[in-house]
C-alpha cells in the first residue's frame, strides 16, 4: 500500500475541484511486474463498471503526468470487495 500516492491523488483531485472523485479512492498499491515495470491498483467504493471506468480516466490523467522511477503499465480499479472492476492502460 502507498498512502503517499493516495494523499497526492486526493490533493490533486481537490485542487482540480473534484472532491467527489477524491473521496472514492480508499487505497493505492503499486504491484511489481518484471524489471522496473509495475501496475497501479486503486481500491474504491465503486460498484458500477461505468463509474469505475470514469474514475480510472481521472486517476490516469493525474498519474500520466509523472511515472516516477520505472514504468507503470496498467491501472486496475478494485471494487469494495477488492475485485477488479475496471482496467486501463497507462502511457
């Protein structure tokens, strides 16, 4: 779990005037793949695939500004039961 990424995303969303989206994120994880590559998983309270896909678009807009070290390949959105509800490729 990465609480700093969660805090950074929430701060960005609020600064963009999107406090509703900021509230939907519960936890952010980075999951190592191979080498420096990783996926990003965000646990949310979303139950609908449509709402999760919209959340993914907003999160990806923030994330794609800077990957940091390594390369983030995919964004995975989890529902309240930690089941995959949406996936989006990252640039």
